[in-house]
C-alpha cells in the first residue's frame, strides 16, 4: 500500500443550510478548468463516507450492520485538485486520507467507459463508488446487493449536496462499461464500480 496523503480536518458547520443545498442541487455537465482545493476534497470525502463517531467508528452515511462495504476512489485530472498530481486515489476513512493507486490523467479513459459522455473528461475529478461484496454477502446473503444499492445512494446524495454547499457542480452517472472503468482505474474487477460522479466548478454561463 502506498503512503497515505493526510487530508485536513473537515468542517462540521458550513455557510449554507441543508435546505438551501437541497433547493439548489442540479445536475451539472459543463465544468470550468479551475481546480479544487485540498480542503474541498477533504470535505467532500468526509461528507460522503467519513467517520463521524470516533468511538464506534460510525460514518456520515448509514450502512447495513455498520459493515461499510463501499470504497471511494477519485480520478483526478491534471491540475484538477491543487497540490495533487493527476492519478487514481482511494479514500481511507479511518485515517481520513487518500492512497495513490496509479499515476496519470485517466479522465479520457473514464469518459470512454461512460459511453463517451465527454463532459467526464472535462471535469477536474470524478468520484467512483465501488462495492466489496464478500462481507455483506456473508452476513445478509441474497439481500446483500440490495443493501449495497441503498448505501451507494446515501453516499452519492451526501456528495452531491456537499458539492452544492462548496459552490461546486456534479452529475451522477450510472451508464458505464464496468470492464473499461476497472481498467482505467487499474482494478482487477474487485471492488465492483457501482456509481460515478463527475464534479468541479461549473463553467460560466
């Protein structure tokens, strides 16, 4: 495992109310080239699946049996996030940091895997939510996948609302070719990609 890149502590109080974020949330498919800050990345990953209870290790989104079978990966473009080189990174909630999986700007490959939705290649970065089924299946059997689908929705909504609160735009993507996505992320097929969210500052209208 690569060395961890520690992220800043997240804020637990923002400048926008939850109601305002819900009201303003819209899908955005046109992005500025402006990069995000590391503080923004920290906030987004924490809101999506970060630890909010350090005693019991509970997280920002609910999970059946508190198993937390989802892994969050980010595909970062050149200058997509300030002070972070282009590459694929995996989020470590326990240490609130990220591990570099592979160097390089893979946004074009990601867009290709999303059936040539080219705005994905323009977004500074994308979140890829992946599923590790083994432990969930062991506990819940045939219900495991259903619970994972619930959970991926919780994570995606938190991420989308946090984007709004930070002045960012995002769009969720469910149409993609799993094999191409895994190849672009240097995954062997496990964990399994379930959802992709492209994000960044909206382009000026």
